[in-house]
């Protein structure tokens, strides 16, 4: 925890600000608020995490939490096109995430795991301590191994992963380098990823205070 979860710091208005959304209703909607520094450190500084919100209610809450900031972009699941269009009517610029790696030899699941892992390993992801639900989901992330022919794929368990999905949309939508420019506005049993990777001498998603 000590590497990635930090006490909140003052955010510089010269940084680039982004949001990302994982829509829900019965399950929680998760919205991350992020800032990227001049040296490409990504700060997750605020989080909406709430079930039972209609899209207009979510849009109003996002506007309230965004007050005083100019956001370069907001990313959301392309499968929720109707929700995205509603948010646009509230003046929120939202870009749909296609959920593809862009490479024939890497699927979306592997791509998002790799990109988040790289961000953690490079110490460029910092999460404010108040974003407890994101921290909790990252620490409890689990997956199953599914064999397809000679290939074994890692399939994340769809448990509580709404904030993690929003984080994936954000990280996978960002280029490798961010120049701050502003605009307004067959089934195997579940495997604990941490235990398996620690056994291999790796700790890609182990985060903490």
C-alpha cells in the first residue's frame, strides 16, 4: 500500500484532468476523477461510487464534483451508448472506449491488465486515500483461468470491479505520454491473482497505503 495509496496532495491547475465512468444502476456506478502531472504521474483524487443513480442524477453529481476544473476528456464504456448520449446533453464531453487492444494477438482483457500493471510497476499511479472503494477492489481483484484449445486465458471474476473497470477505461484510453492540453469542460476454480504472482516473484497489482 505504501507505494500507491497516498495522503491527498494539492492539485496543480496546470495538470491535465480526466474522468472515467463505469455505468451501473442495480450495481454501483463508478466515476474516477484523475489528474496527470508534467512527469506523467497519474493521480486518482476523487471517486463517485453509488448504486441506484439514473443517468441524469449521475450527470448532475459529476458536474458538482467537477466544479472549478477543466477536463480534457471523459471516458466510458462504448456499450452504454444511450447513457453516454444523455451525459453529453448535460454538457459533459464523453468519449466511448472501444474495449479493444488494437492488436490481433492481444484481447481487451489482457490489454487492460497489462496497461494497469505497467502503470503500477512504474510507480506512476497514485491513489488518494479517500478513494477506498477503488483501493478495496484492486486489492481483492481475482480471476479464473479458462482454457481455449492450447491457450489459457485470464478471465476476471465479475464481482465488485466497477471502479477497476473505470480505471481500465482511463488508463487504456491515455497515450503513453500526455501533453497537458485543456478543453472545457473449461473452467478452473477462482485463482487469487496476488498469491499466484507473488509465488512467481511478481507483485503487479499489489497496492497499498
